[in-house]
C-alpha cells in the first residue's frame, strides 16, 4: 500500500522501504530523523532531463554524483555523452571464476590471471571468455635475444617463441 504525504512544493511517496521525492525547487529537503528509508529516488524538475540519485545524511537529502540525463547515466558528470559515462577511475572487483550467465560484450577482471577477460568471438567466430585487448611486449635486449631468443613477442598472453636451428 502506498502512503502519500504532500508538503508545499514537495510530494513524498513512501513505498515499502523506499522514498520517492518530487521537488520543483533546487534545494535540499529537510526531513525528520524518523524518516530513514533504505533507498532514495529524487526527481528535481528545476534542472530538466536528469534525475539525481541522493543519499540521506543528518536529516538532509543531498545529491550524489549519479545522474540520468537524456537516457544516459553519468557518474561524476551531469552531462553524460554516452549510455554510461564515468568521470574518474573504474574498479572491477577481482573474480576467481567466470561470470554466468555470459553475454557478448561482458568483461571482468580475472584475479588468477591478473588480466581482463571479455566474452567475445574468437578467430573462428565462437563466443567465449578471452583476454581483452592486445598488450604487446617486444624484447629490446639484443644480447638476451642472441643468447636465449625466447619470448620476443607476448600478445594476449600468447608467446611467440623463436628457436635457432642449425642447417
């Protein structure tokens, strides 16, 4: 059952443990300490086309840096130019096993390998978890190359091994 409380300039809607607030003003909303739902969704029509996700602190709801703008989500930016735009570093929680179910375009950080893996097509066109990207390390030490010409090229953790043979 939905309970609706109307304040001047604000509409609050308490649904289960969530709080939905509509405000036509660009200001913080002071709430009594007794109102402490677990999730918040705030719609602020003062700045059109975006919805700030807010948090609750000391009786005041304050905006966080997550915005929905023209069907795009921005984290740390109020004007995302792609479906998801993040201003700042992204951290992937290390995984020890492949995520399931898997969908084309997914990626994760493999803790055991110390590398990112993407669910994508291989050279044969088959979908599977493969190392992302193509870091290439070319051996620059000529002396080492002459003595032990092994591991001159390392692309996607696949080593090119050269051997010297006598004819």
